[in-house]
């Protein structure tokens, strides 16, 4: 196995952890009063998920929680980010809490704390109650208010023990894949007409910050998927395309939160009222002070000016000459350093401390004689953690690194075909086999935590 030179020690109290999400691991879609989410519905549409797979069983985590916490404890992590299935708490997205749903997360939190693992619940990781989608989902302003009610119910039960809360996961990806292109639930292909979804998710975030704080939540974050954007060439048209993509992917969900204003979206035919949905006072709510920014980083994006056939002001172009994951995503560890340093430059004093809330890679992992050799994942983690250390040395305040993901799970439209886990899961038998990367990270965390 490759020997990696030691890294500088990380600060005391730094969070080392793993991230997961409810629909991707839990299974048990109707148990204990759970309602139907948009993913329960979407996966049943013919042709949308690889091999017609569903998350009905996923990793059966709902029934194997203790085993999965034991895996984390043996890994030595001190943080775990999971998401709460809104439909376990409010089966139809409104009304009183379902006691059995609350009890599941209550037990999870207690079991984590008992092992010294800090819980980082995310309130929304894309699994909207179907009943709210039937009322127009995130195109409806009312959904933001329903989200704040749900946040209050959950925090009312857990904020006495849970310090860190994450409102939304990757609102950009939910907007783009779920509402603009229709490849994720709820499967709407509205292209730029989907933009009001951005404002309603952000309003939900702002309302939830206030609801969470009123219920006693100490620290509130949001987890944004962010990417360095590289113009294909130095030509003015390619730089304009890169600016347009940066505005949509990065700034649309970060500027309003940290700066209280939307970026220029005129390249998308949209003014600062985002299609007429921004009302007086909304931006003040959205910009409520935050305790941290969650950063999900996978790869940079290279874009060029669009051809005449493109309906958007940019087109993706490949990043050549770098390794690629099984998903065919370019692997560029230094992109993490670049991203973090550029966030600090862009937002200055407005940037709160950062947690890396996702970072990981998919590989074609197989169990051979009880072992899973995944050198690409080890190289990926090592490279990215080194890039993180460089950004910190350059002055960026980063408080944690939570890798995606604990175990191989349901990768949305790709079904079970993309394996991102530190732990291999046999989706027929549910057998869990820690991969080489799990043992590598365990040893590194041991070094770093005791340094
Ligand atoms: O699996 C997803 C996760 O749900 C959100 N961030 C990216 C991961 C890998 O695609």
C-alpha cells in the first residue's frame, strides 16, 4: 500500500466524521407511520432510476442503526451528519409530530452521544413530503412555512442534546436536478422557470434558522454544494460563461445568506425578484446570522460559452488529464483548497466557520476474500485532506471534515451502481465490509486526534 507522509496536526476539537442521508440509507418507507416522500413516488416512474432500483430497503439502516453506529465508533469519528426524513416526523408535511418518527431520531441521537459522536442532523436532504409536492412543492411559498413548522417540532424534541443543526442539503442540486432537468424527484423539467424554487428553499432556510433558535438550537448551518468554476479559455465569452455558471451554482445559494442579496442572474433572464417571488423582508430573514457554512465539494467545473443550440448561458467542457471516479467525475484535490480560499476572499468577514459536510468518491469496489481494496478512495481522501490543511494554513477557518459517505448506499438516479462508502454494503444480504479506506481513515484519525 502507498505510504502517505504525515499531515500537520489538526486543531483540538476538529470534527472528523461521515455524512449520510435518510432516503439513501434508511429503508422502512412505511414503518411507524412514515408518510410518502417525493422519492418514494419518483423511483416508481419507469426509466428514471438505473436498473429500476429503489430506496425501499436501501441499507436497512432503520433496523441496523446500532450496527452502523458501532462501525462509526470503531472508525473513531467524533461527528456524524445524517438527515431526518420529514415524512417520519410529519407524514403529510403538516400538523402534529408523529411520536414514533421523533422517537427514532431521539434514539439515534442518544446512541451517538453515548459513543462520543456529535450529531449533525440535516433537516432536508431532498425527500419532500409528497403531500406538499401535490401543493406545488418548492414552487409554492407556503412550503417554506411548513418547513419552519417541521424544524420547530424536531428541535423542540432534540435541541436539548443536539448542538449543530443543518437546514438544507445542496439546494442548488435539488433545484437543478429535481426542478430544472427532472432527473431527480420530483421530476420536473422547468429549466429556468424553476428559479423560484431557489428563493423558496432559501426562505425556508431563513424561517427555519429562527424556528431552530427559538427551540434552543445552539449552532445552525446550511450545506451547499460548491465548485470552483474554470473558464475553458481566457476569451471574454468563456469568462462570461464561467461567471454565469458561478452565479447559479455557487452564489445563488450563498450570497443571499451571507450578503443579503441575490447575484446577477440576468444571463438567465431573471431579475433580483427571481421571477416575482421575492417579497419585502425575505432577504433579511434569509440573511439571519449563521454559525457555520457546510461545504460539499466533489470537483471543479470547466465551462465555455454555449453553442447556438444551448438554452443556457454556458456549456460544460471536460477537465482532462486528471484521474476520474467511477462516476466519471474529475478528481482534483487542489480544487478544495482553491474553493476554500476563494470563499474567504469573496466573503471576508461575512464568512462563518466552515465544516466540510461532504467530500468523497465512487469506485468500482468489490469484496475479494473478505477484503475491499480501494486505493483510489485512499488517494482521494489523502489528497483532499492535504488540500484542506493547506487552506487552513492559509487562514481559512475550517472546523470539521465529514466524508461522503459511511457506507455504499442508494445513489439517487444511479441506484446502487455508484459506491461512495468507506464500508461496502452487499445490497442482497446487507453484509457490511469495511474497505481499506475505512482502516486507513481510522488510523489517520487516531493520529490526528491524539496529536
Ligand atoms: O449522494 C450524494 C448526496 O446525496 C448529495 N451530495 C452528493 C452525493 C454524491 O453524489
